[in-house]
C-alpha cells in the first residue's frame, strides 16, 4: 500500500510560484509523481513548469496500468521527451517565452520499486529509518565541482553559482534525462522536491522531519514551514510517498 502528499508555495521572496507538481495514486501500490521548477523570466518560468507537468502527466494518464508496468523507465523518459518538445517549441515561437526551461524529477512507484527520472537540480531522496540517500544527481555547476573534488558538499550549499544548472527541459531540441532504480521496503519513503526545499533544509533535517518529526501526512507542511522561517528565497515544492 502507498500513501502520498504534496505541497507547493511561492516562498517569502518570489512574487510568483514557478514550481509545479503532479501526484496521483494509480492503485493500492502504485503512484506517479512529478516536480518541476521553471526558469526563464517572470512569466516564462511558470509556463515552462506548468506545461512540462501537464504534458508529461497527460501522456502517463493515457497508459493502461499494464503498459506502464511493462516499461516504466521507458514511459517516464517518453513523458519527459514530450514535455521537452512542448516547452522548446513554445520558447521558439513566443518572444516572452524565449530561453525558458524547467527542471523535472519524476517517479513511478510500484510493487516495492520505483523508477526515478531527473533533469536539472530538482531531487529525489530515498529515506528510511537508517538514513537518507540522494537518489538523483544534480545537473548543476556546483555538483560538477563536487564530483571533481574541487569543493565539498558543504561548500556547495553556499557557493555563489549553486543555482546554475547544466541541463533543463526545453533548453535544447532533445533532452538528456537520467533514470534510476530504487528498491523500497515497507516503511520507506521517497521524497521529491525542488531546490527551494533542499537549499533551505539539510539532508539530515529532511531525514528528521520525515522519520521523527511527526505524522507523515503533515510532513510536507512541516518542511515548508521550516523553509519559510528561514526566508525561503525560492519557490518550495515537496512530494512525499510512503510505502506501507
């Protein structure tokens, strides 16, 4: 059995919420979730994230359960490719949308497994009573610096280029997404979030709130409240999926 919750907020500083998310329980032990964080100007970022979520979710909703289960990774990749095409084409044909793009992290959870897709710096975390593991790899300048050993993960959190991403949906004609397999046990959680959350709470704070902070149905609100209390300079979005 699966339970899931989601929340999004514009934060303290931003005038508009350019994050968007989708969450649907497609069966007792199945769920689909998408989180997108738009970029490219006041209106364009909102357009990019909303369009990506709508395009990807529309494709996935047209599939039967059998089709999705037969090739979940392929279908997530196809959904992201269609979203990329839609955002990219709109950016070419509307002046106010030129240069827009969006991150995406998406997951299909089924039968104690999850397929996770990402592009950009929106993240997926696997959380259990033993700890927290970042499933996805950020496509960002600072992640590349960390991987090359030039800075530490702690330094990355304060780096002046921490918001510069190296891949996004809609920025090129063809997208380059990554796929990950996650094994889930009863009691495990999968957290999807935009960088507005991961930049204001540490991994250990996310772990604490999910596992020890209180009832899971209130967890997304608790994490948002912490981010808001710290000034929430960016939009904040979180989707939490619990396996029972």
